[in-house]
């Protein structure tokens, strides 16, 4: 029997409110030693994800004030999510296809964990792990880069 996402995902992922500041998101990333933070709406449902890259490109490079910029203004909405009962092979395929380094794991609209490239690398055979890193690390815009920015 192959492993599922729930076998390797990180439980109890730190989150941020859509109303939180970019500085709060960056501090959470620093405290947790992670590169992304799931964004929750007012009802506690996943509504996006903010990454260190989002902060670098959508705030710093754009000359925005990180104290005044809200997470909802820069987060990627509608992120590709994994399911806890999904096979690692299926998660691997989606992450390589869409060049995703970190994926929220959701049961319906509820966040139950996070799946990172590093989680998969530990479980995959050496050749497949190398392919994952190579595919995700391709230069240029990831296929999901056209997702809307900002959370309505």
C-alpha cells in the first residue's frame, strides 16, 4: 500500500488571517522556519496562501509598505490543495506539473496540514526526488502565477 499525504504532511500549520499584515506573515515564516503561510478567511476557511516569494515580489520589489499591506492584498487565492487521503504519487504529479513547493492540505474547505516539497523528497526514491526538485525549480513563471492576487 502506498503512502498518502496524511502520512507525511505537517500537522497544525501556523496560519494568518486575511487581514494580517505582511510583516506578521513574514514573522510567522521566520518563527516557524517555513516559506509559506496559509491564509484563512473570517470563518476560518482557507482562502489563499502567502509565500516568501509573494512578499519579495509583490511587496518589496513593488515598493509597498509591509506594515500597511494586508496579506489579502498579496496572497495567491485558490491555491492547489492536496487531500489527506490522496496518494503521494498524485500529490507529486500535481506539484511537478504546477511547480508548487508547498501545498495546503484540506479536508473540504478546512485546512488540516501542509505538504512541502521537502516532505515528498524524504519519501520518494532518489531519482524521483531529483526530478521533483528539478521540475519545481524551473525558471520563469509557474503555471499558477495567473491566479488572482487579493482575496475578495
